C-alpha cells in the first residue's frame, strides 16, 4: 500500500486490526538501544522502529530488553498516533463501539478494554467538530463532562490533542 492512498476512515479501521494484521503493514527495524540497561541492552538489537507504510507514521520503543515487548509497545504507540492524527465526521447520533454503554450519564471504560482507543478517537472527533467545547461534546454523547475528563486524563496523547484543539479555538486548557 502506498502512503496516503487510504481515507481517514480506512486508516481508523486499523484500530481494530490484530497485532499481526497491523505488523503486515509495517516495516520492522530492530536497532541497538542506548542508555541504561547494562551490557545486554548495549549489545542486542532489542529496540524497534516501526514504519507504517499506509500512513507514513514511524514509532519507536526501546524501554524493554525484550524485542517482543518493545514491538508490542510500538504497536500501541502506532494505534495511539492514529487516534490522535486521523479525524472523522461525527454521525448524527453517538455510535459507541461494541460493548461500550454509558450508564447514568457516566462513561467508564477499563483502560485494558480493547475498545478504549476507538472511544478516544470518537471523543476527539467530537472535540474537533464542536471546536473544543467540553459541554457540547458531553451533551452530544449524553455523558457528564467529568466522565469525559476522567477518560481523557488517563491518556496523555489524547489529553494533549484535546487541549491543542481548545487552544486552536481560543479556549483555555482543560485541567484535571
């Protein structure tokens, strides 16, 4: 696949891909990490760089002495980058991913839930469409503002993107 040949919707579909499916679209480049970790870290190619061909996104992971662990971290970073960079228009009514059901106006999602990234993408789409207005986003999803803030504050890249959208619209940063 050529870089730039996919629509934002097609790119966002990658959030639901298995690790193997996503890896097939990437070039894996192992390299020697520098920094703390002793001799093993300095003489093995445990760090990884992933280049995602359809988007041109490049991510790295070097925290672990295990290449497999670093590969999983890099895939997570790739998915997070897709969430932050690729916007879609909102549907007329909120369409939560399968298994997500706000209860009593509260949006509570376990961070380990595989649907958390699609939810974050949808929330960022709403912030982009509603010019960063927290109350309007909360009203659209029929959830409390505080539940949106709780969700976003647990995901630093999404939190930063919301505040970037707010600054772009001359609004102050959100705070926890």
